[in-house]
C-alpha cells in the first residue's frame, strides 16, 4: 500500500512543478517595434492576429511571460498592453495601430516579433537577420496555417487574419569554371602560375594600402564631424515567384527575371567599419539638428515656486512597478536645469534613457551649469547652425560648428531673453567670457544688461566676467573691482586674485602687503585644486614685485616646470637684477650652477653679467654669457668683449669684436689694441674719437679738439689712464 502511494506521488510531481518564466524584451527602432521572447528552446507554436490583438499559443503549457520591463524601453504606440490570455503557455499583445507583424527565430531560443506601423511605413525586412551557424533557410515552407515548426528560420509576416510564408529563392547553379590548358609545357605552366601569383600578391598589397588610406580618411572625416554613419534600411521582404527552369537560349536569358541576391558581399573594410560604427554612433546622433523643443527651457516648469515644482516632479519619478520612470526622470532633471542646478540635474539623468537625444541635450546643459564652458559636451557643439536656442547653447564649446566670425546675434539675444532668470544668471559668466573670445564684446554687454536688470545684485562670477570683458587699459576702477572680488571669499576669488596680480604688475602698480599675505592664505585653502597652480605663480610674482626677492626665489624653486613658470622665472630674476641690493644680488647669483644659469633668458643672463661686471666680478660675469656661439647676438658679443678687457685678455676681446661695427665696438676695439701694446692700431677712426670726446665732455659736435692725429692719440691715452687710476683706487678701497 505504501509503495503504491509513493509511486502515485512520484507520478504527480512533474505536474506540480512551477511554470517557467520567459522574459519579454523590447526595443524601439526606425519604423518598427521589436519584441524578443527569451524561450528555453525552440518549440512549435501558433499565432493569431484578430483585429488589434495578437495571440501566441505555445505547445509548452508551463510557460509564463514576464512583460514588466517592456514599456521601459518602448512607447505605447504600436504595442498598447498585454492582456491576460486566460491560460498558461499563451501570450496576448494588444496592438495600438493597424499593424503588421513579422516573426522569425534567432539563434536557438529567441523568437523575434517585429511590429511595423499602420501600413504606410515599410515592413521591416527579415532577410538581413543572420542565421545561426551560417545555415541557409530550408527550401520548403515550414509554416502551416500560422504554425512555425521547430527549427525553422524562415521569417514570416502576419497580417490581419492570415499568415504568409516568405521563402528564399532557389539558388541558380554557377557556370562551370573553364578547364586549364594542359597542352603547355611544365615550365611554361609553372612560370605562368608564378606570374599570376605575383600579380595577385601585388593586387592584394594595393588593395590593402587603399583600405588603410580609406580608414584613415574615414577617421579624419569622422573626427571633423563630416561623416555620419547611418543604419541601412531593411529591404522589403522578397516575394516568392514560381519556380522556373534555367534559361537555355539568348531570348530566354533576356526575358528571365533577375535572380535575388543570396549573398551579401563584405570586405575587410566592412569588418573594420563594424568596429568603428559603434564609436561613431554619438557623432551620427549629433551631426543633425535636434528638435528645437528640447531646448525650450522656459517650458520645463509651470511656476517659479521651486518647492511646488520639486514635489510635483518627484511624485511622478517612480512608476507603478516601483521603478524610476525614464520619461519622468528626464522631466525631473529638466526642472533642476530650469532653476539653474547643474549637479542635481546630472544626477537625475542617470535614471533617464541615455539613447534619447533629449537626454544628451539635458546632460550637456547640466554640465555647462555646473562647470562652465570647459565642461565636456556631446551634442551641443554640433547645433550651432540650427538657429535659435540651439545656436546659443553651442557657443559654450570651442568646437562649435558655427562658421568662424559668424554669430547669429538676433537669434541669440531672443533665445537668451526667453530663458528663466536663474539660467541666465548661471550661464552669464561663461557666456560672457566665450563671446569675448569670439570678439563679440558688444553682444556680450547686451546680454549682461538683460540679466542685470532682472537680478538684485550680480554674483561675483558675473562681476569678474564683466571686468575681464571690459579690459583695463590703465583703469584703476577695474583693478579695484578685481581686488574686491578677490577679498570676497567666493569660489571666483582665486581667479580674481590671479587677474589682479597680473594687471597690477603690468601697470606697475604697488601691491599692498595684505594682498600678498592673502594670496598665501588662499594658496593653503586651495591646495590640491585646479586653482593651486595659478595662485602659486601669482604668489611668487607678488613677492618679487614687492622686492621680497629671497622669498620669491625660494618659492620659485618649488614650482613645476612649464611655459607659465618660465615667465615667472624671467620676471623674478629681472626684478632681482634691477632692484635688489648688492648683497642680496650677489647672494642669489654668485652661487648659481650651470643648470640654473641655463634656465635664464638671454636678457636676464646679460643683465646679471653686466651687473656682476660693474661690481668687479668679471670672471663670474663671464659664466653667465658663456662661450662664443654663432647664434649669439651682437649685444652679447660686445658684453663678452668688455668682460675680457676687464680680465686683461685683449686678444680674446679682439676675437669677440671681429666683424662687429658701430661706435661701441670701435671704442672697445681701441681699448683692446691699446692694452695689447698696439698703439697705432688703437687709434680709432675720427668719427669714433669725435663721439668719444663729445660723450666725455658733453659738448656739442662742433666743439674745438686737437687736429693732429698724435694729439688725438695722446689725449685718448690720457683719458684711459685716468679711468684706470679711478678703477684701481676703487678696487684698493674695497
């Protein structure tokens, strides 16, 4: 008795198993909506289309269908709902249009349903669907009265009340290849074979090179926005025709219908483009004008009450399945954008459909609100030629496709005036700066007047942009405004401080000690931020301009190398050479090594050498002007000759003066000859003696002077001795 009970229970167990759940996937395409049923395996089923209701009956009664995620990816246009079929193993679809349904198997377990529009749209062709393992479709019909037998890959089109089967046309046999000529000798045949092989290799090399050049050109065109890959439209289903015999006469060939293509040719270029197409897909979306409604920011809110708008949009964010609604997420983000909140909008867009161009537009706007014109932008740079608000938002990108020098001023003014006040205030600093870079100063001032009339007090960022747009030209008012913004302890204060230091140095204005100390405080507060580099350079410049040379050189050594740092380096050592006291100057220049001297600009090196020479350090001065070089300027060669004369190396001085002309060169050459004992050669031309005497006596050119050459030479020697005696006395006094 117990055995019988156990056997009965074991027989009942299969019937008690739970039904297997089949996921129903969805996707929206151009001209049709696709449903994909992830079945456990291929199986027989029947389909019925009654009016607007499609019913699928599967042979497995244990199937249940999960349609919870279908409408997260598609709109309710072609597919309205999924009514309860009343039995397991069935799926009912309520259609929202006069639809046609195409169905086919993909791989081993995916049943694909393509639902096209009301008949005016082209039917989605199924011939482009790849068959598993490269197998072609069976020659015969596998459908019978709406049933698709197991293993069939033939696509079908379901119309109202009936089902049609589309078969692939029969393949026609290829003509036989011509037989090789076997009458040739063995050597002739091998030579011909090698020749053809060489030709084929050369042809393949040329094709490979052409493919490479084509890919490079495609890449360049894509990077410049000139290439927009477009998905090819699926062809209409091929209509089966009656089987016909192969034509055997010329007349039959002319009247015979053309055979349908059964093979799609593909080259290595096609294979390479398949990998490139995905990378280029954002470009294809952004290379055309986006709907103007996606830029109408003012329509994204019903009132200026932020609390009411926030509550309304937050309530709609979660759908009936307790999941974020993608459309509501976009509206939620747009609400934040309309109130000028970029970071919050970007966070809300994480729940929206990223493939929607409207979402991409909103994401670009959110980044501009949060980060200004330096933010990454995916679609706005390509909207410049589209006009209206699209042209306005494209201005924020340096890569805007607006032609150079062409800015639609009237359209931009109108689009800017239509924006909510919060958005105007948020984008004004970046927009003003960008228009200033484009040379549109008048347009920038017009937009600033718009927003300043609508707000109580301009934000520091707006004030900074206005000051930088207006420029300075010696205007103390602009410097005072920069100083006030720098002291305001706002996010814009570091940038304002940097601009203030640069303008104060350019106009040679005194920098107060409190400002220098404030830069040091800002530097500590902004450690590790993008503002640290500009503040560090401004701190060194301010110290040097305030004659705090020791501190400026110490801070200079801590800066990282770069073009901006080299400019600071030149300024610091120019101030040191020109203004520092003798002891401070010598302390910072005499110990400089070779690498440190190499970092000096030519002008600074000459200046330091000249001052060291005047302080009596001739040999150390020579280290700064280096060894002779063909690229040396005449000024450096004259300085080097003067140093050699101070070191009593007249022959080296003459070598430096070789082929140099001019009064200063003649005077130095005369000194070199004189110190070398060549008194006759030391006599300079009359013009040089004349200029020397005029310079020494500060008398007009017509003043009396000795007329004889011997008297001229004697007077020159006498003057030289007096100068030498004074120099010796100064050296002895030290």
